[in-house]
């Protein structure tokens, strides 16, 4: 049997022939070095428009959301220019005189600034500490329920408050807590205890605010965490159960690490809304007796801008609140990436 190599004319590979067989061998280094560079494929023109047209159905479905954000979120930002003007609706934006940072200086030097900042930060911290973990805990508990009918029933019940307006939620608490025939105060009085002015005592405003926030939003927030738990590999639970791990250890070592990216993203978004407590809720629980501890930036903007007609000053207050939220989001996102998480952007 004889063996020989025959080099092709192109010089890029060899063939070994033994008897009737044939084996293709790798090219020698000197042959590869002599090869010309492969030509790049021609670039397609208008590839971006081609991709848009190919995925046109997806973009059409996203179009209503895009239009919503453009019309109601981005276009109104052009009105922030009045924060640097002495704006008058009769003159308009173009004819109103410029005053620079006069409204910001006034806001930072007034006594109300410290009161507003203290109230807003205090309520926001209470929501982060008490309201933010509740959806996570509820999702973990629901995830451990094995009876699907009971699980779905509980989910439906805790979702219902989300679809109620703040007017209804505050009215329900008013009926329960008012001193004039309220169910809770009537119960306390039947036990020989005195009535408690829940709605007018300043010390009860913040606990009631957090309680109402938790009751209305906690159930809806569990949807995100339950969806994240569905992506956990069930084989991990089976392996942990074989190793003798109970439900608590499985939750601590498998479920929580699996949903940690979701928790961090939601926490960053919550940090962005640190000063954005919402006008409607706080406005409904405020009265002349608890305003000192309940006045926040949102209600102050309404009072200054709508009731007192100081539109430029109210715009400056709102712009300050938005800038603080932007800084907090960027800082929290960078901190999350520094610890190895993905973050929001």
C-alpha cells in the first residue's frame, strides 16, 4: 500500500490517499499565510428600514404606548421653561419675561422648604420600609400554596383594591375610622376604651397613609414577582428536596436568589419615585389639623400653582422634584451595577 500527498493548485489544503480512501487534512501554516483575505459581504442599503418593515407588526402594537409617552410625558416637558419666567397665561411663553433662577431661590429660602422636604422624605422612607417588601412576601407565600383553586382565589381578592380609585379607598377608611359613627371607634367604645381621632390626629396620618398604600398596591405588585418565580427551574427544588432542604431553605437559597434581579429593578424604580408620592392620595387625607405633617411637594405644587395662580413658582418646585428623582435613579442604577446586577439601563 502506498501513501502520497497531492497538493491542490489553490494551495489551501492537502489530501492523503491510502488505497482507495481519502482524508482531508488541515492546511499548513505557510499555505494559510499565502491566502488572500476573504472579501467582506456587501452592505445592504436601508437595512434599518428593512428591519422596521419586517417587524412592522410588533412596532404597530408598541405604537399606542410610544404615542402616549410622547404626548403626555415628553411634550409637556417643554413647559418647564416657565420655571425660569414670570409666566402669565395672557402673555404666553414667548412674551413672558425671564427671571432666571428667582423662583428656585425663593423656594429654597422659604421656611416651607424644610417642612416639605422632611414630610416627603419621611413618608417615602416609610413606604420603602413597610410597603415595598409586602408584595415580595405575598408572592413568596402564594408560591408555596399547592392548591391552585385557593391560590387563585386569594390572588383575586388581593388584586381587587388596585382597581379602586383613591377616593373609594379613602372613603372606606373614613367610614371605618371616623369618630362620628365609625365602626372601629364604636368597637373601641364598646370595649370601654375612648374614641381615637384617627382622621384628625397628626400622629395617625402617616401610619394610615402607609396602611392604605399597602392595602391598595400590594396585591397588584405580586404579579411581577410571581411571574419571575415561574422562570425558576423546578429541578432545583427537586434536588434541594432530595438533599433534605425544607420549604424555608428552598425559598431562601433558590427562590429569592432567582428573583433578586427583579427585586433590584423594582427597588431602583421605587427610588426614582422617592419624592413622587402622588397628589391624589395625600390630598384626600389632608385637612387643616394634620397639614403640618402631611403637606408634601405634590400637594404644595397644587396649592401654589392652581389655587394661588403662581404657575412659574409651582413649575420650579415640580422641576426640582423631577431632577432629584432622576439623580436618585441614576445613582441607584450605578450602585446596582457595581454590585454585579444588571440594573434598569
